[in-house]
C-alpha cells in the first residue's frame, strides 16, 4: 500500500493526525511557485494535504521549502487554478508571518502501541518466543527504525543477516511495515533488503538502511544471526491479524522518523566506553564471517533504540541495551565461523590512515574532541579522497568516534 492511499485514522501517525484533523495553518512547506511565495502545507513528508487551500507570502519572506512551519494568516479569498480539464476552486490564504514548528513534539505526545507489541510484531516469523528470539526481533526492529545522521554524512543502520534461505525469507516478512516508497532509491529514507550485496549510491537520501544476506563487504552495524531459529507458517485469521497490526507499526514508524536523537549530545562517555567494549571483544575473536563497523555502530544503534521508544534523548540505558544486544549476536556469530576470514587481514591500517592517526594523536592525544576544521588543518592529507578514506577507516576500525562537530581518537587496541 502506498502512503498516499491511506484513508483510515489508525493508518496515520500521531503528528499526521494532529496536522490533518486538529491543527490549522501548520505543516510541511511545499513550494508551488519558483520563488516560494505561493506554497502548500502538507501534514507530513509522506502525505499530501487533503485541504483545498494554498498560501501566499504577501507581506513577508516565504518560509524555507521542505520545513515544518506554523503560518499567521492575515486574510483569505476564493481563487481558481487552471487544470487539464478546466478550473479548480481553492482557498488562497495570505500570510503575514510564520514560525518554525517541530513535529517530533507531537510524535512523542502519545504512543500508538506499546514497545513490547513492536518487538512481538518482529518476532511473528519465529516458532518459539524466548529471550533469544526477543533479542533477534529487537535487532530487526533497530534496522527497521533506522538512525538519524550522527555526522554530516547519511544516517541509517546496516545489518548483516547471517542466515540460511528459509530464515532469510522469514526475516523479510515483518519488514513489510516499511512503506514501499522507502525502497525507491530517491527516497529520503531508503531501505535495501537483498540476498546479494549491492553498491548503493547516496543520492538524495538522508538515511540509508542496508540488510544483506551473509555479506562479505558490507561494514555492518549489527549482525543478526537467525540460521538456527525455527520458522512458523502463518495462515488465515492469524495472517489477517498480522496485516492489521502492520498498519499500526507503519504509523508508529513514521512518527519515529520525525525524531532525531543524537547520542553524542547526551551519553558521550557511555558511547565511548561501549565502543571500546565491542571493539575489544570483536578483535579478540580473531576471525569473523562479517565486517563490523566498530566506531559508528554504537551511536547509530543507540539513536535507533531511542526512536523505537519515541524518545528524542538517548539515555544511558539505551546504550547498555545496545551493548547487550550486540554481545548476544556476537556470541551467536562465534558458533558459525565456517566461512570466516581473519579480522586482522581486513582491519589493517592503510599508510594514510596510520598517518592521520599519528598526526592527530601527537597533538590532541586520545578521547579529546577535535573539531573537524582542526582535523583538516592539522593533517597532511590534502586530497579529499585520501582524507575521507583514512577518516572512514579510523572510525570503522574503532580508533575514533565521529559526530557533526568532529572526531575523538580512541586508544589503540591492545594498549
């Protein structure tokens, strides 16, 4: 079902219902004229306004396109626009001012469903329900709920699905809660669930979520090991119940995407300690069937679990939960090392990465926030490609953490 085809109240998220049914002159700006003077207000990025009205910035500058605003209407008139089959009548509202509006406040006001119901939805393919399937289901939910950008780069969660074909098909089943528009490459929130690894270009997406079956190259934030889990078949009434629940989960998901929690603003110490913890445990394994992103994973997953709770603030308990989930998945990974490669082989530093770490460490040492402009100023890597590759290696290998402001070096492994 397309997000534009929704008509029943329960199919809309909380902030959409507020802007559609209860709040006037508030919404997402969509320019009609090139200069932005004439525009419409949609209730969300995912649904066009059902109200037959346009707005005109008569005595003020127009609000920025694709931003949520509340406008001050000074007058209104009946107007007509030409269509392919005649004319269309609408209300033209002239505005004298506007102010920014944060829809995440509405998303957090009331939860459509409980957290346990969400996890239960993602566990519906499994034959049994216990601590292990609950954790697997939570990892699947973290992928579905994505992560806002922690840096100036894209957000999203990458999942390595370590599984056989039967369990892989079962993993995909509850992912139908993700709107089909989000699987289009030009979507702001882009998802790709594939049995074969693909090279994905960023394009215009703000968040990119990749889930590949038994990947070799993907730098994953979370492994999801489900190859030994028994799968159940779903028939009749039970299948209808799952479909009904899916609509609530989709509405909840849309609410969550409006929330942009940033763990690097609230739980930096906990995130730093957690990165050390998963890096040390992963590196001690010696071999692994997948590649782990050691520096970005904890910030991303912590933000995703905050979204899962419709919480704009990442709390210490969320970081602890993420560590527990990752450790459980890593413990399960260690039982399927048949196709594993040496960690040291693909976690070796390139010459440029080694140089970047040494240049920054000599001046700032470890665990000191370094503004990005200072990083660029200090380094001798002046070629953008060389610098970005070295920076990504530092983070992915767990020797740095990054956010929108810059990076923080971590102590080398084994010291």
